C-alpha cells in the first residue's frame, strides 16, 4: 500500500524503490460512504401512500362518452367556452348555460370544468378567469397540461 520496507535489490539502505501496488484505501472509503447513503435513502424511497382509488371500469360498448366543457384561454386574455367566445363579465353565465345544456340534472356549480391555457397567456389573465369562476361557486376546476 504505502511503500516497501526491507531489503532486496541493490541500492542504498534508504532507497525504498517503487511501489506498483494499487492504493485501495480511497476506493474503500468512497464505497463505504455510498453504502451509508443508500442505506439511509432506501427506506425513505419505499414509503408508500395508501390511495383508495375506484376501479377502472370502461363504459359499456355503444354508450356515448360525455365531452367535457373546456375553457380555453388564449393570448391577450381571449376566453372561449368550447368554441364560443366569451369574456370575464359573462363567463359564469355562459358556462352555466353550457353546463345546464350538457347535463340538466346536476347544478352547474357541481360539475367539473376543464381549463386549458396557451403557453403565451399571462399569469394575471389566467388567475382572473380562475378567481371569477371560484368567486361564483365553480370549485371543481381541472387544469389541462399538454406536453410538447
């Protein structure tokens, strides 16, 4: 590991010669540190959260799947409910009309609404729509994220 001590070979009594053995002490130190890190981090990674999810049951064949109501927010604060344009002043009325037309049995405020915003939408425009909806009792809002 360190040096050769002892005779052998010619030379002076202070000549230790070259040592070509590999020094494994740093390697062992690094491996022990990694072992400790893995021993500490593995129990935290295996902690599970119990979820009570309903079973995934597909609809019966031939049934028409209800299309969700989408609120599209575009650049400049332009808002659409489905394909129909609207604005912040009339968004709750237009949304209630669309939800009532889609499912008249449920109150509009108890139905889920999906919001999709363009990448260029300002945060203030998005939050204005969210605050207007929540201020009028629409709390079941889902956000749509599209990957590039």
